[in-house]
């Protein structure tokens, strides 16, 4: 048993409040703070099915009860060091953090905004549910975190996402009533992550809780403006603070009487209050502390954008068209968009981008160079092996995949040209074959030294 004297890494005022909140359950809660946290990942159904993945590996996994694509794994498995991670076959995500996107109930064809999206766990979970149909806008206000978000969208092979680095206020002016569904995983005091992250405990204060609650009010008001009548919104935090959880929801409902709390999801150990807000406590479930509430807006309406991005004519990109003819069995569908020499593919109905800070306008196809086209890493990750003319199929335990991920060349037979490099059937990058040597086009910044 831990005593509070032994465990001084948690702020005293925080523990005092939790004691008041939980009463007789407090000792079990406090005990849970000293236990090891659970590790889990979510299988990317944009790349494979759950059953196929489970047949393919001999990993000992245990299902996460509230997410059919989520699995707990033990210390003996190091999924972040496996080639499947680089291929976007799964996303390592804390199990409780899978709840909000499940509550959102994303569907193919929806127009969805993830307002505070970094690092991308909830965005990639929403994208998997959308199955490539509809439009997903992923936004993050902090530039460095927005870059990580963009990289995770790329790794998971998502084609229909727009990644922005904007303030909620600017977006609410730009996109009034445009979204069918909105995810607001708000910045918070992080109390639910104290066990996972010591820094969160060091930065905590009652003043910071108040600051976060004020900020959440502003973010939720912006989200309200962007949600269409009849739309669905999920508000979530990773804190226990009532001021930031039920408090934020109740203050929002007072300001917006045309909204109400709706049903989310349920699982053993979830705590639902009488209004329908969901709380997760680490002594009740295998996961960290989390809060979620589903909010719906009265009325009926349609999502969509008044001004849409038009794109450029295909004939203006002859280098790209010749690459498609030589290397791909089918031309990717969508409108082409050019930023400098970078070429992107957008789904139909993408909003006009002028005046927005855009990190990724759809799928990055590649770079238009003088008289040639160089395909992007994002395009490789968004492809299936059967879509390319030339494929180098490597095994996850082969020497070649190690060499490839470390940025080295390897020997290969076949006709020269671009090859989609795959690991156990999953695309992982490009190589270019000439003279029996596969030239490495794996991005320098992603290369690995420690591979299992």
C-alpha cells in the first residue's frame, strides 16, 4: 500500500479534492495512482482488419472493452520499434483516450472537425470510422504539435484530411454551421495523466484548473458556432477537475439552451452522472482518468462549405501523369492542388484554403521536379500493394526491411523504376530500382537504428 506521505509526487490540494469527491472509494483510487499504467494500441482498419492482424502476429493481446480495434499489450511487445508501426498498421494510444472518438460515432461521408487534434489519436480513430469518405479537418493551435499531428495523419495513410494550424476563433468565423460532428478534446489540467506523466503533476495548481476552465468555455463556444443544427459534438478532457468537466458542460448548456447532453457509450466501470456525462477512473477501469460528454444541437441542417477549393487541371502536371502511367495501376481520384512544386490530392467539397494556415491539404502526392515527378512518402503509405505495378514485398523479420528502415540500399531483381516497398503486405515507402540495387527513398527524418 502507498501512503500519501510516501507518495509526494501528487499535489496535496488535488488529493484533498479527490478525497471529497470519491469518499469511501478514495483509498482504491489513491492505490491505483501508484500502479503501472496500461499500454495499448488501436489497429488501423484503413490498412487491415482486426481478424487479419490477429492472425498475422503471435503477440499476446487483450481487447480494450470499449473499442473493438483497441488492444492492451504487455512489456514483452515493443510495437513502437516494429516495422508495422512505420507502416501505420496501428496507432499506440492510451486506452481511455479511445472513448471520445467512439462517442462521436463518425460515419463515412460525414464532415467532421477535430478542433484540438494533436498528436492525432482521436483524428486517426475518426478517420478509420469514416473509411476514406467525407472530409475530416484536423486542427492544432501549437505549430510544433500541429507538425506531429500532420505526420501521424500521413503515417496512418489518411487521404481525406485537411491539417490546419489555426485558432478556434478564426475557424469559427470561417466555418459557421459547417460540420456534422465536432471533437473537442480540450487542453486541460491533465490530472488523469498524473500516473503517466510526472510533469503534469508538477505543473498542476488550482489557478491552472481555473485558467483551463475559462479557456475551455471559449473553445466550446467556437465549436458551437461551427456545429450545424442537428449536429453532434463530443467534449472530452483527461482531468478529474469538476470545474473543467461537468462544470464546462453545464456552463456551455446555460449559454446555449438549444443544446443538450446525449447518450455516449457504456462499458463496465464507466461512471455516468444523471445527465449522461461519462467519467473514467483508474481504479474502476484499465486505463487513465478521462471525461467525455456528448452534446447535440437542436434543429436540422446540412454540413458543408460555401466556398470550395477548385484545384488545377491534370494536363498542367504532365510529369505526375507519366508517373501514374508507369507506376500505378489506377489514377488516384480527387482534385489536384499545387503548393509551389508540391502536389496534393483533395476529396471533392474541400473548403477554400485562402487565408488559412494549412499544413496538409489532403493527400501529399509528391514533388514536381524538372521533367520528372518524385512520389511522396504519404502516397506510399496511402496505397495498397495491388495498386502499384512494381512491388518489393519484404518480410518483417528480413534483413532487407532493416536495411530499408535504416536508409540503406539492398539488392533486388526486376525491371527498373519506382517500387512500392511493403512489409508483410503493408506499404511502408518507396524505392527506385536500377541495376539490381534498390535505391532508398525512405525519409531521412524517419530512419531507425533500433528495430526489432
